[in-house]
């Protein structure tokens, strides 16, 4: 299921629907009981965007998985908003959390934010 989800995201990204692709890439879908796919998003705007465009996604998944009982559940958890970095400083901090050696690289090449 997750492979087909990722394939759909790539397909719509290549079609130029980058905002929707980004929104769908925000969380990895989880399979709940009764063929419910669940994703959690950091804000209501992303939820509305996906809900508005979910028909193509659901048709694609239903066809690929040969299961017409699949449905989508979207919840908003605003505390997950802290996972996303928007400013250059936030992006740098996220990179530094993943790889502290990036500070050495920045100092070695005398880079600034």
C-alpha cells in the first residue's frame, strides 16, 4: 500500500501538482481496520487540500490494490507542526540534528546562513 501511495505522489509531482504531492508526503499512511488509510497532518489547510483532491488518489489505490473498500481518514495534529522547518535557520537546525558534522563543514568553508 505504501509503495502505491509513494508511486501516486511521484506521478502527481511529475504532473506539476507539487503542493498536493508535498501534502501527501507529509505523513506515511497507516492501515487501520476495515481498509481505512490514516494520515496525520500538521494543519487544517493541508487536510482540506487533500480532501478536495482525494478522488484521484483513492481511485488509483483502489485499482492498484484491487480493493474498492479502501477509505481515507485524515486527522490534524498541530503539535506535529514543529517537525517542519521553513526558515533557513530552521532548516539548518534540522540538518544539524540529523548530522552534527555539518557544523564542521560550515566552519571549514566559512559558510553563513
